[in-house]
C-alpha cells in the first residue's frame, strides 16, 4: 500500500498549492490513501470548514491537526461530524475532548489506522504521547496498518517516539516545524520515519509567514505581529510511504518537494 502524506498547509497559498499540485502528485504516485496536515490552513492558525472542504476536494482522505487545532472556534461546529475525516491530537488531556485522535479506514479490504499525536517538548502540556500511544495501541487491531502524524517541535522527541514505536506502527511522520528533514528511513525494516515532512504554502516567506516582521523581531528583540504570507509563490512538501499489506511493515519512505525552483517531480 502506498500512503501519501502532505505537510502543514499554511494559509490561502497553501490551499492553492494543494488544489494545484495534489491532483498531479496523486496521478504520479497512485496512492491508496492520502493524508494532509491542515492545522494551519485558516490564515496560519486553525482550520475552518471551507478549508477542510477544499483540502478534501483536492484529494485528501484524512486531514490531521496539531497545536493550532482549536485556534478557530468554528472547528467545534464540524470536528465531531462522523462524515468528516478530520483529526486532532489524540493526547489532549481530559475527558470528552471534541473530535477524534485517530480514525479507522478500510482501504481495499485492509484496515488502516491514521493516528494524530502531539509532542510535549517545548510544546503545550498534553498527556505523555509515548504512554498515550501505549494505551491506544492496546485497543486497536494488531493486524492493521498504523500511520502516525507526530506533531512536535524537537527532532529528538520525534526520533525517540519513532524508535519507541518500532514494530508497533507502520510509520511515524513528523509535522510542525515547516522545514523538511533529510532523514527518511525505515527503522529495522519495520517502521518508516521522517522527522518532519515540511510545509505547503508560501515559498517566499519564513515558515509560511511574511519575512519582514520575523527578521525585525530578531533585529530588535521586540514583539512583532506575524502574518501569513498570502502573496508568495507556492511550494508543497510531501512524502510517500510504501507498506507491506501482509506484515504491516514499511518497505520504503521517500520525501519530495515542489517549489518554483524545483519542479523535478512534475517532469
């Protein structure tokens, strides 16, 4: 099975990049499942229903979240809709948390779990994702593919989590930092890892935001309002994970970028 995973969609440029590139990517990759992180789609923070609709119409089967999941209150109007495949991190603390932290999908008679987890190093004080994953996996079908979007700040936590999950999940792909890493690997011929898949949005900004306020912040050490760069050229970052349907182990993981200066994938 091939699973296509697309990095954090940031603002209207990110939505446009999804609408422009995702159909073409799917034609070439021919994935059985497409997952897109959409937690920055609504002006850089959160996801509104029109954003979700645009992402899914472009070809996403599941939309995952992260630390900005609750930034737009409108998400509460649709995150519990069972017809919408949108996730928030599983390890938010407390009971009766809106939405779902994982979803079960049947792909060509094969059961697949898409799981959304969030790290705690330099992030919010959520429940421990390592222990939360332990508890969750006890309730899931062992004979199933398990794909984890691990939304976290530090590379060390993402790598540690993937190694902790070796042989128990098929893939751990990191999101949140908006910069694609060059460490795609299959650990022990079992679990695919990419520390961060990168972002989908403005190629001309800084992590999807306008450059000037961020640069000024470093120059002055004074607060500046950071705004999403809605005028930049498009980029899209993604990876493709190939998984053995019989063993649920990853066979390969490859990361890709499409930017104004790198159109190799489309050729």
